[in-house]
C-alpha cells in the first residue's frame, strides 16, 4: 500500500513513440486570425512547421485592377486593419511617384503625424497581444487598448472612422487639422510616456517575461537579411535598416530620431525594440507638432479629380514606392497603361514575407514557444492573405 | 538614398559576365534570356561595388503577349538601391529559374506568383499553391481568367444538392444538363469596363 511508484515499473514495450502531427489553427486564438501552422512534434519539441495561409484571400490586387486609382484607397485600409494610415501612405506615395505629383508641406507633416500615431497604436497593441500569448490573459492588452482608444478617438474625429480611416488622398490629405485637434494630439503625446513608464515597470524587468522570452526564437542577422525580413523583426536582430532613414520619404529627414537595435534577435529584443521605437515615434511627433507649417493640404493639380476620380489617368509607366510601416517594409508596385485603372497593382506585404522564416525560428523550440514566436513576428491576416 | 544609374549597372554587368543580353526599359534592366537571371543576381549580390543583399519584392505581371517577373533589389549593407530586374517569358510554358537559393526572401513571393500567374520557378524547393486551395484550377491574376458564376449551378452541384436532400428547381437542372452537354463550365461574363 505504501509502495512508491518507480519508473522501472512502466512497461515501455509496445508503446509507439512516433512523431505527432498537430494543426495549430486556423481557428485558434493564438494564431491572430485564420492562420494555420502545420507542426510536427517530437514529444513537445517542434521538428517541422509549415505555415498555411490563404483563408482570407480575396485577391485584393485584382479588385484594385478593376477600379479607378482613387477607389482602391479605402481597400488599402483593409490590408493591415490596425494601421490603415500607413497603408494609405504607401499607396499614395506610389501613385504620386507614378503621376509625378508634389505634396504641399502641411500635408506632408499631417501624413507623418498620422503615420507615427499609427505606429504607436500598432506597437502597443502587439505588445499587449504578445503578453496574451504568454498567458497574461487580457490584463496587459486592456491597458494597451485604453491608450489605443485615445488615438482612435482622434482618428475618428479627423476621418470619420476609428480604424478604416481612408484619410489620405493622392497629392494631400482629405481634411485639414484644426488647432483644437492638434492640441488634442499634443495632449496624447505628452501623456503617452507616463503610460509607457507604467507599462515598462510591469513588464520590462518582469521575471516571467524575461524567462519566457529571452533566448527564444533567435533570428541571426544574416538569415534575416537573406530572407527579406523588415521592420522591428529585422532591427531586433541588430541590422540597422529603417526606410524612414534610408529613403527619407515625405519629410522624415527633417526630424531627429534614432533607430533602436536589438543585440540578440530573440523574442525579448523584439518586445524591447518596439518599446524603444514608440519612444522615438513620440520624439518625431513632438517635433512635427511644434513645427507644422500653415498652408494648403492638397496639391492644386489633384483638386479637380476629387469629384471625378475616373478622369485621373497617370501617364504610362510604373512605380514602386515603399514605406516603413509598423510591421516592416510596405511596398506598392503600380503599372499604368494610361487608362483610369491600373494595369498591375501589387502589394509587398511585410507580414506575409516575415512569415518566411517562421519555421527556422521555431525548430527545436517547444509548442508554447512557437506561439510567442508567432506573436513576436506580428502578423495581421488581412495583409498576409490579401 | 543613393539612386543607381541603370546604364552604369548595365555596362558593369556586361563587363563582368560578357555574354548576357540586357536591355534597359524605364530605369530597369530586362534580361533577354530568362536562364541568365541567377548569374546576374549572383553578380549583383556578391560584387563589392553593389552588394545588393536584399531582395525587396518579387512580383509578376500579365502583359497578354508575355508574362513578366519583376525583381526589386536593394542593398542593406550600403543602403543603396533599387536595381530593378525584369524577365519575360511566353504565356505557354512560362519557366524562370528560382532565386530561392540566393535569396530566401523569394520563397513565399515566388509561390504567390506561381499560384496567381502560373509562372513555374525552376529549382524552387516547395512550389505549391499558397493562397488558393489545392486542386484549384486556373490562375486568377491572369487577364483572361474568368470567374465562376456563383448563381448558375453545374451538374456536380445539382448531384451534391440532391444527394443531401435539397430540392433543385427544374429550370436550374435543365441549365446544368445543357452546360454539361456542351462541355462548358458556368463562368461569369467578364465585366466590361469603360476604358475612356
């Protein structure tokens, strides 16, 4: 009766220890949408992992090829629905490059302000969701969403919609910012560092977070460059490549900011690089808000086309423009044949291409770690599947 | 950003590789023979003056007479770019050598182009459909692709519905039988766009 159970009592004969194939997703809360990971496990260790996508595929590119240039602008909101302003910016830049349009200075400043506010929203939400994946169920994400909501309120006031903003136009922006709105944005920017401090006190040196994230899913800089990885994922691996600095599009060269880099390229570095990037975004916002000039918000050349978008016919040619979206390099490739519709419209989606190395990062890790590695890649399925 | 002069890139490639036929089109380089692509990409990636180590985008276009793949190369090391390469292949039997062994970043993008345009990238380690499901027929991004008409039933649909106890109207059945007899599928009419 008091006999202690011993390992040698287990009869292992006849027990088959073959590999186990597990489908994580497509309907799983940790895959951040309808995404499937086809994992092969040896015990709890991953020996193969194939990402399966396309559940949300709607052939966004063909939809855009069947309508006028301006009509695709609201559709770009639906790519990465967290960052509609950055998507608008990428598309507007590519068409402006194609048609050779100049953008008034005030509009450029407004664009930068919107793009940086978007970066704050994205990074704060992705850190919240990463904590969700770690098992801190919904408390950090609600702190994050409380702050995000303040920025979304501003978006709602200027564009009429919280998330699907559709605010930028070719050659400018849809509406001007009133002094009252600028004051509100200033308020958010001044209050945000305090929230970041609070968030960091809870997280950055948190023992559980450190143990779960450090040395997990390490990505070497060589592989990151070779696999076309961009955004915070690349910079966490220590590669200094930020398109705001390299291309200097819009008015970014006028602002002082640093490019935070991670020393190791693990999940923790990706978390911390995002925190630091938010601080840099706040710096850019602060400078942009204090130096925003008065003036036009729309190129004179484009005003007639606002009411008759099908008369807008860029000259025959092609353009590839890219922006540093919060998830990485967002590129738009547009080919014009001189008609009101683009002949070819292609989106270089950062979260789609960042998934290339998901398997490399997960091999040899536990299943629970694969979930946080995916969380640290930061994908949105609207953009992956297009 | 340091914008590269296409003519200079062209002369440099010709000097180094000799036999490669190149043509510059709208600040990009057309490689006349698709089989030369890996050679050119390898030169641009490894040459000390270029070091184009980052393949930003791989995309295809359908120009009716031919299919085209466009590569945008940048250098992360030197922060320069882009150099745009393009390769044209005929619509029947479109084959381009894969760049995955040089740039891992091409892996999903080439699969995407294979799926939507039907361009076969030779030497790709895992060339499967990525967006559409297995067993899907046709290439949706080609300009002559016709969508299925979701309103019209085909005979296979009628069979399935009846097996599952759904009453199918006689008119729909007759239409399905007619289509089957003609050996046609139920395809949607192409929307006529005003190109004016």
